[in-house]
């Protein structure tokens, strides 16, 4: 199974736990230690997401510090040798040439270990002088053209364009460097890139869109797909759907890895994990939680009792106006579960969101991951333990060896680039 680690700060109030290390969240050494530990456990990659929209009131009680992702990755290159490094960059708030140049630089400096999580962004327009973002179809149209442009820039140098002939003084073969002369609906870019072709040619493409448009885009371009699946049935449906879409796009389904998000709660024993789970539940402000659920679903719930289910008729049309339609659909499904009360929905949305959250001992967690992996729910997992650093440490020290003993996780890296270590097709 493929294993990635999502740098995050855990569940509600996780930063308040003794030993959380929150005082070190702005120190390079804190993240360098994490990266080294992941590499020692033979993880495939470390992932850093991004958040451009900032809530001042939430900063009262929640971690609200987010490093710029590409700078963050650059800082981890010197302290690792084989670990893949993946970061989010939005196609809505950046330009192709700058992003192509930045990723090419990182891929060279890392020896071919970089990945790009491609997002279109549903939030953050207020930071860029925009009254509102375009609708979803327009954002994905821009993203498709964006990927075409950066790919052309990365390929604007042939692999053998560098000559470096000291005797003749020829640095490069100009006939093997070409402009791209792109003129499209969204971008006009002449090219070529001013950096030679990188070890991977381009970073591993990662994508997590859950809407129909997002899935279509992922089927066309992604090499790793992130799945937000709260249950194994939802995960299997997504897995099957994406394999069909990938094949329909003329690609080989096995050349794309589907990885589901796991917001795990792990303890040395099952009882300890349950205590942690209760701690996170106790941190939730239920009054604010009602407002949050109302905002995400786009429905009024203030008149409901916390211990009654949300009436089905109240959810008609819920999530229709959401910027992130795939995530909204999952949240509507969660809220529509007749076995869950409004309190349950608030707790679920605030502790694990739309991700799967296994709770238990190291053996429990290993068993759960094995079940999902061996029954067609995922090719691997994007892990974000609910408490740090103890949750991650326990996973690396206890769960990974169990998975390795069962033949489910690698014990050594393969040769080659990040893409090759993932078992994906190298790009010439």
C-alpha cells in the first residue's frame, strides 16, 4: 500500500494536549524531524496543503498558521534523500510560468522527488482582489489549460538538450529547446522555460476533486487521486468510478494510485484511543458547530434539538451553492443518515470532516487499513493522525512494522524518482 502523510495539527484541541509541540510549529527542526521519521519508515511522501482564506475568530481556539507550501518543501529537501515531497498550488491564484519554474527548480534540487496537488480553489478570492471566484466549470476550464501550459513548458527542453562541451564552448543545443507559443482562452505564454528538463520532466500530478467535474479532471491528468471517503462503501464506489473514468479517458487505470484520507485516532490500547476520541468530542463548541453545519449545508438548523436527526425534507437542495461541491455532497450524505442526530453530525464534521476515522490500538489500525486495501477501497492512504507528534510516532513505531510483516508496506525504497518509487510510468 502507498503511504502519505498530511502535515496538519490534528483534531479539535489537539494542540492543547501535553507534548503536542505546538510551540515548535514555526521551527524548521520540528518538520525536519517528521520528514526524517517518515523516510525511515519508508513512507512514499509528505504532503503540505494550503489554506488561503483566514478566519480571525477561529484563531482564538484553533491552529491558524499555514506556511507557504513550496518554500516549506524546499526546506525539507536537504534533510531527506528518498521521501517524496508534495505541495498544493492553486490554478486559480497563480500563473503557469511562475509555477512551472518553481516546480522544475524543486524537482532538480530534490533529485526528482516533487509532486503537485492541483486545486482550483473554492475559497480565498478575497486575498487576490476578486469579488468572487468564477463558477466551478470556469475554474476547471482554466485548470485544464493551465496543466497544458505548464506541461509544455516542462517539455520545452529535450532531455539531451544540454551539451556542455567545454572544448567547443557549446552549452546547449538550441535546436532542442523550443518555444511553446501558447495562446488560449486563459493564458498567452511564449516559453520556453528557462530551466532544463528536470529528473521527472514534471512533478507527480495529485488531485482530489470530488464533484463530477473534479472527477473528470482527475481522470484526465492525475497520477495520484486523493479520496475523501468516510466509509468503506463510499471509498469503493469512488475507486470503481475513477477506474472507469480513467479507462474512458484512454489511460491505464493501474497507472493511477487512489489514496484515501485517514484521520486516525490511535492509542497504545483501544481504551486509550477511545479516551482520546472523547477528548476531541469534548472540545467541540456545539453552538458554533450548528452555525458551521448550517454554513456548509446552506440550510437552517437552529430550531432543531441537538439530539434529534436532521429531517430529510430540510436537506432538499442542501449543498447546491457550495464552492466545493464534492465535499458538500459527502457532508449532505453524512447529515442525511437517519441514525445520526444533529449532535452526531456536528461532532463528525468537526473531528474527521469527510475522512475515514478508525479508532483503536496499533493492531486495530493495521487491521482496518488492511481491510480497506485488500477489498478494493484504496491503493493506499493519506494519513493525518488526530494528535501530534504522539499519534504519528505510534503509527510509525507500531503500525508500520505490522504492515511490513504482513507484506503490505515496503521495507525499502525502489530505485529512481518519486514517480518511479510509486510504481508509476516514468516520463521520457
